[in-house]
């Protein structure tokens, strides 16, 4: 009886002591973190924007932390493989992840996604935001965004638009444009951005909301005409090209990239990683790199980034449902 009584008295005290020790242990771990190499899982093949940003961040963190930060490319399945690997990793700060806009879109187009794009991760910070570029063949009658909207609403010819594939940013932007204007246009999915560019240059379809990096090169070469950017404002890299929202209020498609970790990353580690990532994203060096690639540097708090991803996921779930998109 006395033993049971003592257990009842000491049990709560022991739990309370553990509760005090655990945060202290996490804080101490954050003070010396990292003590071994860190990997950044990148849900894309080498060479693209996702990989490019991951390598920039890895180089900066390697220097900041005096510890090797390695990029681990896990491209395929629209980023699902890399995301699932991150979800299954320990939340100890030694696995980071580069989510991007496809990460939230996947929840809308893949009904059996093996994770929740937000709740199964620890959002850390956004890195960049940038729209798409609406492009047409130079022979297209529309010279301006206003011309394009007018043309799309009045043309009697069958209209079609291309993209890098079903569920891509260009596909969803095209479907959103159709929903907001009431026009009809057949989607033509290509197997990647390269073939889609060739198709538009060859006149196989009418328009494309294309990634800025690939589109700007073709516009500067005179092979395509830039009509409007899909972000909320004009870009410093192309101030003469209007934002689509200037002629179609409310139209906004933002491509983004960020940093996350597995769910339940301890608060002290989250605070440290966020501070070091944000310091780089806010630097003039990174800002210039982002601008040269047609986007802007963006940093936010972990909670703001979480809400941003939730909003993005809900937005595209609505568009996919209304447009009847099937992956």
C-alpha cells in the first residue's frame, strides 16, 4: 500500500521532470547543431530550378554551419518520392526538404497521396515566389494582354493551349484562365517544357503559361512573344510586360520554392534553421540571383509558410475540381 502511495506521489513529479528535461535537451542540441552532415532532399532531377536553389542553399549552410550539407536528388513521380522520403525521416534537423508549388498541387490531382503536404512536414520558410509567363507564337494577332483577352473571348476558331504536362503549373494556369473568362480551350499536354516550347514555336497550339526561366530565353531570342506574367505584379526583369491581373483582376498563379523538414522538428532546431535560411534569402546576393531568374526572394515565419501552403493547396483543389482535371 505504501509503495503504491509513493508511486502515486512520485509519478507526476517524474513526468514533470521529464517535461522540463526534454526542452532543455532540444535547446542544448540546437546549440551544437549540426555535428554531422545534413542532407537536403530535392524532389527533382539535377539541373532544374529546384536543384539550383537547393545547391545554393547547401553551399551557404555548409559555410555557415562548418558542416557538409549535401543535396540528395530524388526526382520522379512529380516530387512524391522525395516528399515521402522526407516524411519518413527523423525530425532531428539532419534531413531538410525543398518543397515547391507542385508539392501542394499534388494533393489536388493525386487522390491517394501517401502524406499530407502540410501536416506531415515542418514548414520552415519560403525562399522565392515568381509567376509564369503567358507566351504566344510571334505570328499570334495579340500584341498585348488586353489584346489576348479580347482575342480569346471573340475568336471563332477552336482554341487550344499547351503545357509541360497534366497537373503542371502551366496546365492549371490555363484552366484557371478558362474558368475566369468563360472561354473554351483544349489542353494539349507535352512531355516536359522543352517539347512544349518546340510545339508553340512550330504553331501547334495557341498559348502557354510557361516557367519564367525557359520562357524569357525564347522571348529574348524572338521565338516567342511575352504577353503577361501570372504573378501579382510586374517583374523587375521585365517591367514592360504587365501582370495578367491588370486586365483580368484576381488572376494570380504563383510558383514558389521553400524549405521544410519532417513533422515535429523540435522548436529550438526549427528556430535555428529558420534563422540561418532566412539570413541567406534576405541577402543581396540571393536577391539578385532570384531576380535574374524572374522571381523574387521571399522569407516568412514557419507559421506564415504553413498557412501559405494550406491556402495554395485549397486554391488548386478548387480549380482541379471545377475544371474536372484527372491525372
